[in-house]
């Protein structure tokens, strides 16, 4: 069986360090959806404190769109790129406030 390699186009690669907090957003546009997702984005949105992950949005192959929030994991219903960023930023504020 032959597999076609599709090139991922970088859309966003942003990292901000705020004291003990690190927030990083990495997003690519793909030619075909990741297995488990129905959109053309591959993403890894991360918020950590002192090197420990506190919040992560991602859509790893086969698992689809989901959120890691502390020890909990839940599905994420992707609607569009702008909403993804907005939802993540809202959750980052919530997590930072929770851990003050």
C-alpha cells in the first residue's frame, strides 16, 4: 500500500512565558483531516506552570479533538479556527485564576 505524504502548512507558532507560566499555540493546516477529526487543522495548544502541563488542547491521530485539563480529559467540539483560539484563551485565564 502506498501512502501520500501531505505537507503541513504552518498557521501559528506562538510561545509566551509569563513568569512561571508558559503558553504555546502551534497550529498547522493540512491537505486532509487527521484521523478522528473532520477539519483541516492539526493543533497543539499548551498551558503549563513550572514545566507541568495544566491545560492542553490537541487532536492527536486516532483520538480526535480533545482537552486535557489537569488530570481530566474531555472531548472538544471544533467549529472553526477562531473559536478554537478563543476557547483556549478563555480556559487559560480560568486555569491561571484557579491556581493563583
